[in-house]
């Protein structure tokens, strides 16, 4: 359905030197820096899948989505959706996709919501009968009736998002791209939107690609996630795989009674652990140990620690998905910065 | 002491205004070229008019006078232009005007000083080139330097007053956004009327005497016609004194008007909410 | 083509509904445009009260040229005004995304989205001036003048539009180009007067480089004198076709370079 192969996008960014001299120089001979926003990403999405796209701010998620939707032209690499190359036969291609950018609306701002749909009907050439059925279906899933006659500018953020999603589904697209569909919404509305997306995916087999910062979106909606950071793919797989892969890592955190005691702790030698299995960080009396619970049991770890030193406070943290992702982000960032 | 504090409070605004206009200088130059183009069109039109007319003068203006009038009017219009209407209308529309009431500086001063920074850059880039260009032209055509330093200095004073009148007028006008949904049309109307009433499109001297007399007492002639006529040395000493007093008078009226409108707006905001 | 026309009609209808939300605003705008033109014409009147003719053109002929210049300008303003927004903010804010995710030509979509009714002010004044000066000059109207007039207006409009397309498309590379459009657009005022009043440089510039002279003076002078039809009308057609081709190429290249905005 969707094949992405070694996709890259570079942006040129003007570098300005400070001061008036720099400004004048930039006017006549601008300096550019090449920024690799997306760097050799490949993946494949089968029909009907819901794929979550995650990564920290500026990781390149939106750039990928914009290339897949035909808005941006890739610097190199290819993407193929439904047999179309987005940039090549753009007008034909976009008839088969729906796009929602959470931060901007595609609705006619000053007109009643209904008007937007009647214009989109024409743009996408939806026949009258189909249009009626579609509206009935979307209305049932997204509950548009309450506000379909109000001008768009008077809608609440949640209503607007529902209206936007409906607008992108009017022409029954095969693929739906959602860029941050729950941004800025309250818990109840988020829940609503998620249910709607799930229902559409289940009933129509629409392939959904969504980017989000809200991990609950991912856990509840997506069977699979692709994580990118600094333009590179860092993980691709089931959420459970992610948990399995990173989940056995635990964090043990404690505060020493006596700061000097830290020299008494020799995990690696005493418990025979390699550098990959554990990592110790300390700041004054606070010590945190990250260890692989497959290699050394939690019980052994605790009893060893408590036998060597006196602690004021101790706490053991299991890695939830948010923690895993935070760790992944951190790891990527620190690798790059060293 | 109070003055120092005043300067310290508002200096950052001026700086911001300067940086802003430096950042957009490419736009600024393109825009300027576009605007100056219309001066050149009129220059050619006037040249043709003088070629086609019999005498040396046209309704009391010589060709050099016309050129000076054209370019100095352009310069004056450019420097006295104020964005106040747009700024206020935007703040009213997005509701940020309410934030102004909880800040420890006055709205008009913040905005004035910011625009001032912008004006300083404009003066640096276009004031000197235009004045020098106009004077060089006059020198070449008449064979003698026509530049008069006292007229020039009086022009600068008159220009500053013209700018302040324009600023306060625009601020007052911007408050119309409370009553109109969109200020686009009203803004075009304002530009159009001001250009006519101030003598920028048609010199007042070309208009029927009765109309010209009425217009010269309205605030609009203070915006452009007065400083330009002073620059050109068209007024006697007595006339200059009188016209500048008129400017002072209209400036005071505009300041009071803007205060009144602001107070009204505050009341409205307090009673109805943003 | 049929579908485009139908879509255009629908867009116009939507736009009109939108406009009705801002009735007062629109009316003041239209009246202001009208007023501005009236003042300009009064100015011409004042000048001509003192001189018999302007480099060989009498008042009514100048009025005809002036009136003619308003028709293509008004047509462009009426139909293609949204191009300004492309250069000023649509590209910079990343709002161009919307046009690329729709199954219609992006240039057409941008253009069709807005219908600038206040242009009727210009068109009205232009027509009044043309009719008035034609009557005053007692011009003889032959049958082929009418189709030629329509051809001239259509292609003259296209000159305006092409210049706007090309300069707005610069924004795809530079993010904003409204000021560049403005700079070129302002040269159109040169075409309101006979090109003979300008020096050689200006004349060459507005004939061969930014051919605004073909939007008013050249075609208008043909209708006034009946001379040089090949240059005056043929030139208009040629200039506009060449410009339009170039500008569409620039636009299509620009879309490939479009970088959107933010994340």
C-alpha cells in the first residue's frame, strides 16, 4: 500500500552573521547551511493499518508526512502510495487521500460549516447520492449535527477538529494522514476523536498514518509505530516489541546517607555485569542505576545495594512506554552530541 | 530624572523598531522602488505638460517647482505615514488590547517609540538621497544652488509635527475597529481621502480658491502641504508662523481625541469584556 | 475546462457569501476605489484646462487611454487578486499546503478562491471613460473593432496576471515576495499615458521588459487611430502569451521548491 524507500529531504537555511555588517553581507552574499530534515527513511505500510509516527519536536515527522501527501518534493528517495508517486500525478493522487493538519484548518473560516462540505463535494467530484450517504455516516461518527450550521470561526477547538476530520474523509479516501489530530484538546474530546478514528479504520479499512505527541493516542490507536529522531528512523515495530526491547530496563534510584559510600558500590565486578547491562550515574548523594532485569534480578540488585550502603530513600521504576520513549529520545540526542 | 526614566522605559521599543526595519530591508527597498515609480510617472507627465503649454510656468509653478513638489511630497508622505490604525485594529480584533491595560507603560508611547525606530532607519536610507537628488536637480536646471538651510530646518520641524498629527489621527481611527468587523475598506477610504484633502494628489494651489481655502484650515493640509510648501519657500515668514501654529493646534486636538477614544475604549472593555 | 468553470462559479458563490459577512467593509472599499479614480481624473481635467493637448494627444484621447488601462487592470483585480496573498503570506505561513492536497490545479485553485468584487469600481469607471471619450471624439466603430477590443482586453489582462504569477512564485524560494510583485505591478501606471512622454529607457522597459505598455497605450492607440494593428494588438497577444508561458513554468518549478512551514 505505502512504500517508502530511502526518503531524504534537505532544507537550505540562511545563516546570518550578527551585527549590521553581517546583515549587509547576507543581503549580497547569503550563506547557506544544508539541514537534513529527513535522512534516508524507509518503511512499508500494508492496507488498513494504523501507523503511529512519533519523535521529538523537529525530528522530521511532519516533513515525512508532507512528502507523503505530495506537498514537499523529496531531495532523494521515493515514496509510492497506492501505486502513485505523490509529486508526479499530484491531482489524481490526492483524490485518494485525506489530510488533516491539527494546527491549521481547511474549513472556510467565515462561512457555516455546511458550506465547506458543499464546496469540497465539488472539488472532489463526489456524486450527490454518495455525498448524502457520506455525510450521514460522518455525522453519526463525528456528531457534526450540533454545529453544522454555525460559522466555522465560532466552533470550539474540539468541534473544529471533528469538522476537519470529516472534511478530509468526505471523498472516501484510501489513506488518511493526521498530523497531530489531538493537539490542544481536552481529555474527553481526545477520547471522542480517537473513537471516531478507530471506527473509521474498522468500518472502512482506511489506512491511517498519524503523528502525535500524545502517547495515549499511540497506545490506543496504533498497531505499529515508527519512531524518528533527527531525521533518522530509530524504531519500527509493534508497541509490544518496543516494550520488550527496552522494557526490561529498570531504573533504581536512591539517596545515600553518606556520599562517600559510593565507592563501596561495585556492581559491574560483584554482579558480573557488562557496560550494556547497566549504567550508573550519581550526583552528590543521589545515585541512579539503570540495569537490565534479564541479566540481574531486581531482588539481587536490591539486596546487593542495601547490603553495601545505607540509604535514605530508594525507589525502583518500571519502564512504561513514555519512559522508553523518553529514554530513546535522550539516547539519540546524547549519542549525537558527544 | 523623570525624563531619564521615560527614555529608559521606551528606548527598547525604538531599538526593536529599528531592528525590525533592518530585517525587512529587502522588502523595504522593493516597496520603495515601486512607490517612487509613481513619482517618476508624474515627472514625465509634468515634463510633457510643460512642453505642451505655452508659458514657463503652470498655474504659478515652474517645472523645477513641480519636481520639488512631487518628490518632497512623496518623502513627506512616506515619513509621516503611520501604521497606527492597523496596529490598533489588529489588537482590538484579537483581544490583546486588554493586555495593554495591565502593562506599566502607555499604549500610544510604546507604539510611537517603536514606529520611531522604524522611521530612523527610513530617514537614514531615503531622506538624504532624495533631498540631495532634488537639490542636485534644481542646481543643474537653474544653474545655482537653491538649497535654503533655514527653510530646510523649518521643514524638518514641520515634518515632525506632521508625523505626530498623523500618528495620533491614525491611533484614533484604529479604534473604529470596535464598531466595524473589518477595517480594510475604511482604511482604503482613509488613505484616499487624506491623499486628496492633504493636497498630496492635487496641489491645493491648483484647486478652486474656495475649496483650497477650506482645505487649508482642515487638519489634513498640515500633514503634507504645509511642510512641503515651507521646504519650497512658497510661504512668507508670517505665513510660516501661522501654518505652524495651525499644526500645533491640530496636534493638540488629535492628542486629546486619541485620549478620549482610548478612555472610551477602556470603559467599553471594562463593561463588556474583550 | 468545463469542470474548472463550474468550480469557479461555486468558489465565486462561496466568496460572495463570505463577502456578505463584511458588507460595510466591502462597500467602503469599493467606494474608495471609485473615489480615488475620480480624483485622478479631476486632476487630469485640471491639467488640461491649461493646455490644449499633451504631446499631440487631446484630453478625450487621454481619457480613452486612461479608461482602457482600467479595464484589464480591473479584470485582473476581479479574477486574480488572490495571487497577492501568495506572495505576502500564503507561502510564508505554510498555508499553501492546502492547495497542494486538493485534486485541482494549484494555480487555478488559488486564483479561483477569491473574487474581488471591489474591482467593479475600476471596470465601471473604465467603461464610462471609454464610452464618454468615444462619443466626444466621434470615433467611428467598425464591426471588427468589437472582437478586437475583447481580444485586446483578454490578453492585456493576461499580461497583468502573468506578471503577478511569476513574481508571486518567487515566494516559493524566498518565502515572501509580495513586495517584488508590488514593485513590478506599480510600473503598470506608466501605461496610463502615451509612451511618447517617456524617455527612451522607460519606453523600452515598458514595451519589451515588463510590457505594461501593451495593456493600455498600444491597444488603445490602435482603437483611436486605426494604425499599426499588427504591432498594437498582435504585440499584446504575443507579449501576453510569452509572459504567461514563462510565468507558469516558474510557478510549476516553484511548487517543487516549496518548503512549507513549521512542523
